[in-house]
C-alpha cells in the first residue's frame, strides 16, 4: 500500500474542475502528490493545472460517455505512468420527482455517479493488485444512506456505489489495495444540482448547520489516502440519521415528510 507520506504518488481525481474535486487536487498537491485532473471542462482543468504547477496535469474526459473513463486513465498514464490512488468523485444529481425526469436524465445520473466509477476501477485495479498496493476512494453521499425525496435517482446511484465499493474492498483488500467510501452530507461551494433544480427551495436540502466546506471534504479524502477506512460519514450526526432510517423507517418517513412539507410551504 502507499505510505502515509504521499510524496511522489500519482492521484487520478474525477470531477476535478470544481467543488470537492478541485479542493482535493489542491490538498493532494500540498501533501506532495502529483495529480491527474479529470472532468468534462478542459478550460477549467487547464486553469487549475496552471495554478497547481507541474505536478498537476489536465486529463479532460466526459465520464458520462462509454469511452470517457478509458480516455482519463490513458491520459493520466501517458503523463505520470502508473496510478497509485483513484479518487472517484465525479457526480451530480437532479432535484426532481422521479415522474418528472426523462429516461435520458435518469441514465446520465447513473452513468456519471456509478457506471463511470465501476469502469475506472476495472481499468486501474489490475496494476494496483499486481504491485500489491493502491488506494481506491469513492465519494458517495448521505443520500445513498437515507432515501430522500427529489433525489431518488442520485441516491440510488450513490447507494449502488457504496455496495460496489464494499465488494471491491473484499476482492482487492487481500492484494494490498485499500478501498474507502466517503459519504458526506450537503457541501457548500459545489455545483451539485445546477443542471436542473425545478423544485428550488421546495427540495429537501441539508440544514446550514450541517453543511460542510469543500476543503473539509478534501481533507477527509487525503486522510483516507494516507490511512484507509471502510467508510467515513461526515459530518458525524448524519450517521445517526442514517441509523434512524435503517432501524426506525416509519419515524424517518415522518421526519423527512415534515421537512419536505415545511419547504413546500416556504
């Protein structure tokens, strides 16, 4: 496995053009790693790479397309050689009732949040197991722990990501590869939901007092690269809410229903 000192290691970060991904890139550079930055928006990636210096490299790819993951991995390897750490962070959600979404919108969310992570893992895992070391870090969501109205597709994709990461951990762990899931709640300073948010303030959102900054999530990602843990849920009160949903589903239904009704009334 990579040492706690991240100096010289290559980190492939998806969703790196803004939000958590960009913050994670800055944090890994500060920790001495070199980073391959992947997202659709090549101009933003180039600007971030210029900011971070020669240890950063833009590897533009659209992970919502079948060839996107392979393009990202190929570009990272062409620049840095092997990949030591994969941070599968790319994701977005549409805040809308399921019946109001098209089949294409559902498919896009599943592709970006889940299918791309699966394909990236399939591409990088053989070299990690052959070396007997590596890190796979999946940025999931509290929405994958507790079903939330208006985020059914996003939550399902993130729940699938958690199940996928759990299985990969059991496959790859014996070969020296650390696999971690990070499940944050609402994060300020991201572009989550900006592609479509027809419900606006009527959607269920994270209360301000529970919101995280992108820097806080980035530091949690770097900590997992140094020392893997099965799953980290931040902020910690969300673990209790997730437990409420598992053990007292009727009570969770009532709490979430009340929150949705309050927002709908304005």
